[in-house]
């Protein structure tokens, strides 16, 4: 049996050495965007956000979440509470939120954390967000994403991303992401040019099924925040009513999130938002919407954390 | 626990090492260990149903001992009935209760009554159809005095719950598997290597073929009304490879895993898509179930020993029961009926045992006639798979209507072209490997004639294919639902 185990170990070792060469070779022949390899840099603001976060210094408030976070929490409106940073990234699910929090907790040292909740992201496999981070931001720490959510796409993209960054390290520069509708605001917020949502979509009623991996990552993240004695609040940013009512199990989801901390679901709290006037698509606020939402959020924050008015970093 | 999960990737090496470490102690400990790990494996899915598995095993263990002691035939029949009622009763309740209730309500509604009966929210325990048949065969064999019952409860519990084949077969016969629990297992290097090869081949079929085919098939079958007959037929071809990759892949992983522990399980698939007629197909597809029905239904009914008409009736009965075994839906019954209709000409012409050996047994390539026969049989099988895949009878009607319409001649509209290309590549690899291995027990066995270096190249090739082509999200095996 010793011989058998020894041979398996040697074979596994050789395969783990050979495998990356095949991935790189495959990317050279078929391109870096294929079925199980998705190295797609420069398609989001992630690079800019994470590079800025590295040198941003201590903050009072840290925002986490998907595009709802980086497009929904305008850090300029939170200035009166001190310095804040928006660590939202594209399609960020609890897996990536937990991953980023672990990485940046000691860099940004926040006193308050605001976590954006978007129910559909709890059923996501999180691949899109993982490959967005891997493709745009080189860090050996990215391998942790693979352990949080093991997946062939994440593995292959990690292998190729590391090869790409290492082989281009002397003259490496990813072109700055540009989008004619967006403006990046220092601190992680992305302002959208005024656009309005014209609803012509049909929404099929459906139940959101929580992915156990996301649930576990979410709970780990909350435990980590609690261990560090950081004050936190969970927020579901407004989405269009037409989309929100298409989820059939919001009560169950709200109850679950409420067990984990103070939860404000702005789709259940009456605030004057209109699907056509204050959104630019079915689940993203436009800048008019952001102003209204942030105004109400700030009022709630002051009520929940009265000391916020006094603390400034 | 799914074979294609990280949990299993951790579970298997740990269990394997501990199992062979305790080899030096009494055989009993190895069997107890197998029972424990098998129950953990099963309980990983839903621990509540462990009691059902244990209860079912206990009933058959006790009844078989009573059967051995009892000489009075009437009382022996009562004992057998208790086993049949218990096992089939549990299976019937969990699998068919709502089906019968539905049909009962429909019948009454048809006659103008509106019974106010509520459905029960029943979860189907995974693998119940498989282990029920396995334990039943044991009791029936003991009843027929073909087998001595075991007094060793741990061997029996291990036989029923042996984790590699517990949830989706092969449905083992006690005469083959149970004696292997009585003998001391000694680690056999070449058997373990062979097991690993078979596991690798099983994973290739599941992850590269079945899961990728599933994506294409689901796209069409989830929205049948918008697809032409040609698209539905193309989807049914992919479904043929999906179900083969899925189920035979599972069997290969199960048989390979059993080899790691020193056990030999029966072959479950022998290249069924190389069959030249439907009778040959059924001798090569899900062999453990086909032979179960042959031994415990077809032969007791008289088999082929009586008149031709009786033989035909027996064949129809077996196929219809086999269809119903697959699921509580009229689709499966119709699928069984269709297969028996396919069988009919062969029975009438007495050609059902014409093709016993695998195609091109003593040749390199099949003849043109054989190729045509293989393709014709494959098309028949694909058409039957539509009955299997369409979830409801209304979906089935849409499929048949579209296939037998002008739209059958339209250019097929399959949206996921990249997936179609990559999946087709995987299918070609599988067909080539299996053709070269057609005289062996599994598709990767043909590489044994090459030097070790070339064999390693094949392993690396398959691993790269899996890494680059597998689906990102893990999917359960189709036969888990049965």
C-alpha cells in the first residue's frame, strides 16, 4: 500500500506541476476567455478600488457589497461622519465580502461596517465576482478565494492571472477602465450619469434559494466582525418594486438576515423612490435615487449609532 | 455525499487509509468500519433516512434467518410476504404515494366527484429503489434456498449499505457481494491501480460528458414549445450521452472505489451504444437492473420457456415494471412500453439473441451493415429517451408533435454553440476510447497495453480535459432521483 500511496503522491505532484503549463498553453491558443478560464481584466472598477484601498489608511465607515454598494453608498454624503471607503466590487457575494474583509480589516481599520445585502447574490456561485477580483488585482492572497469557493474556473483563472502578472511584471499595466456613463470618485464610489429606467421587462415570480457556501461565508463574516468588536449594520439597498415583489420568500430571507444583526431593508421601509425616476436599471439607483436613499440611511444611522456624529477620524 | 464533491475527495482517502490500517486486526473490525463509513456517507445527504436503511436491513436479516429455520412452506411464504410488503411498502410510500393519489383524484374528478384529499410532502430517500431491490434479492434467494443466510449482522449491514454502490447501484446480488465480506481482504496493488483508472474514466464521463450535455438538453427541454422537431431530436441525442455519461460514469466510480477496498462489483454497462439491436442494448445497459428483472420477474413468470405469446406478455410486463421502477410518472411507464414494442419484432423473428458478442469482436472495424444497425438502434433509443426526459405527459406530447411535424426538417436551433462544440469533442473522445476498450470492462482499460509513460500521458490528458471542460457548478447524478 505504501508503494500505491507513494505513486499517487508523486503523480499528483507531477500533475500539479504540468497542469499550469496546459492552462497557459490553452490560453495562448484559444484565448484567455474560454469555458473554464475567464481572465478578463479591465471590465470593472475593481482594480482602481482595490489599489486605492491598499493605501487609503484608517477609515470610520467601511462599505461592503456588490455594485449596489459602490453605486449606492455615495461616500461624499457620509463625509460628516469622517473618512469612509466603499469596498464594493462587481457582483460581490458574501464569499468575496468575507475574503476582502479579512484582507482589508487591518489596512482600513474601520469602526463601522455597512454591509449591503442583495438577496439574489445569496444564491450565486460567486464565480463572476471571484474572476473579477483575480483578473484585475494581483495578489498571492487571491488563492484564498479558491478555498472559500472551490471551482475549476477560479483555479484556472488564478493560474493564468499569476502567470500573466509575473511574466509582465516589468512592463505590466492594465489599461484604466473607462466607461462613458461612470465617474469614479476617490474612496470607491462610482457615480452614474443621469439615466432612467424604462420598465419593459417581465419578472417571473421565484423563490430565492440560499447557496450554503454563501450562507456560511456570510455567517463567518459576521462572526469575524463581532470578534473584532466592530459595529455593523446590514442594509438591503432599494431595488425596483417590480423586481422586489418577484421574490416569493422575502419574509423568510428577511427573518434570516435579521438574526445576524440590525437589518434595514429599504424595500420594506417606505421612502419616496419611484421605479422610473430613481433607477437606471431594474436594481440600480441613479444618482437622484442615491441621494434620497443615502439621506434616509444617514437618518437611520444616526438613530442607531448616535455616537457617529461625534466620532471622526 | 456526492462522488463529484470536495467532501468525497476528503472522505475517500481518509477512509481508504484507515480501512487498510485496520486490516491487521480481525476481519469483523474492517466490516464494522465499512458499516460506519457507509452510514456516514449516506447520512451526509439526510441522516433521518439512516433509520429506514437500518430498518430495511434488519427486517431482511431477521426474516432470512427465520426462513432458514422454518421448514413449513406456508409459514416460509408468510415470512417472505412480510419482507416483500415491508420493502415494497416503504418504496411504494416514499416513491409512489403521491402518484397514486394524483391518479385517484383524477379518476374521481372524471366521474364528477371532487375528493378533498391533500398531498403529502414526501422526500424520496436517495437510493431507496436500489437498496430495496438488493435486500429483496437476498431474501428471495434465501427463500428459494439458493443462498445460505448470513448470521453475521455486520457483514449483512455492510452488504446492504456498502457506500460505493449504495445510492445508485450496481444493484448487487448477495451471492456475489456478501461472500466478499466473509473473506479477509488483502491490499492488491494492481487492483487498486485498476480501480483508480476506472474512477478517472467515470469522472471524465460524468464531468465532461454528462454535465455538459445536461446544459444543452436543459435549455431545450425547459422550453419545449419554442423548439423545432429537429432541435428536440438533437437534444435527445445529447440526452442519450448525458444519461449514459452520468449513470455509467457513476457505476465506473462505484466499481473503481470498491476495487480500492478489495471488492469486485458487477459490471453495469458494457458499451450499450455499440449495440446492433435493441435486445443487445438491454443486455448492455444497466445490467444489474436488467438481470434483476430477468431473475426475479421474467423467469418466475415463465420466461421464454412457455409459448411465444406468453414470452411476449412477460417481456411487456418486465419493461413496464422497469419503467415504473424509474419513476412515479406515466412517462416512464410509456418509456417501458415503447421499449417492449421495440423488442416485439425481435421476439417474433426469434432474433433477440442474435448479437451476443460486442461489435467487431474479432475485427478492427465493424462492417457497413453493423454500422447501419448501430445507428438505427441508437436512433430508436434516442427517441425512447424523449419519453424519459420529458417531465410530464403534456411535455411528451409537445415533443412528439414537433418531431412528427415539418419542423423536423428545419435547421436545429441550439443556442449554446460553444458548449455544443466542446461537448461534441468530449463525446468523440469517449466513443473512441470505448471503442478501443470494447472487449474490456471499462472505457480506459485499452491503455493497459501501452507502456507506463504513455498510460500516464492518457491520465494527464483526461485530467486536463476535466479541468478545462467540466461544468463549474456540481450537479447530482440523474439516477439519484430513482
